[in-house]
């Protein structure tokens, strides 16, 4: 487990899959994701089986918050496409529980992922891609220290329109400097 002040990151379990299917079939939840077709539990189970075969560093983590009866799953995050020779990894995050949006959980989860990436995995660069209309996500990433690197114009077609995709990253030296000033 990776603990923060209000959240923890933990391994995904098979029992989590129905919740993920619920989130991934919600148009508001997937608006900023690369998904556009409905998901079935069978498809999510197949994804899960492949995911648990990946290296431990690239397995999806559940985002949980403290609840009255323990912990409650609200989303997922993790590293993928880690380039070990370059010490670089791509990160992704989704808060699926819409009742938990705009409460800072995404920012805290991203900060925990950065700590994990730099302090545990010894990465030098953490990067991501985000759809330009996803202002809430972009704000979250900027708060966590990500800087804009570039833009792919009209790179995705989503909800009847072409959208730009932004590239953002944070370097270990930037993360270290930010931690010293906190």
C-alpha cells in the first residue's frame, strides 16, 4: 500500500471489476479518457487477467479514501509504458466515483504516484497525455508539478469533435525542487 494523508493506493482485486465497469460505462467519467465504447464485465475480466501478468511496476492501482467502515474505492491510477533505459514512465489516473470529484483526491493521488515514481522506481521523467478540453485534469496535473511539453492538434475524435492532445511531464529535478519548497 502507498499511503497519503487522505487516500491510499492499493492493488486492484477481481472484486473491484463490477465497480470499474460501472464507471467505464458512464459518459461523464470516460469523457477525458481514450475510451468510447461500452465495456462488459467479461471484457473487464479479460483486461484484469492481462493486467496482473504485467510487471508489478505497471499494474493498475486502486485509489481508496477513508470511509466509515474502512476504505472506499473511488478510482484508479498507475504507470504504464515504462522506458527503463530512459528512466521514464507514463502515468494515468481516473476518479470514477463522481461524488468524489473536485475534492482534491486526484491531486493527492497524482502526488503519491510521483513520489512512487521518483523515490521508489527511480524514474527521471514522468509524463502523460491529456485531452485539451479536460480542464479539471489539466489543473490537477499542473498542481502536481507537471509542465506542458507539446500539443498534438486534432489527435483524437471524441463526442463528435476532434480534440487536441496535450503532453505534460515532470522531471525528478523539478519534483525534488518542489519538495524542498514545501
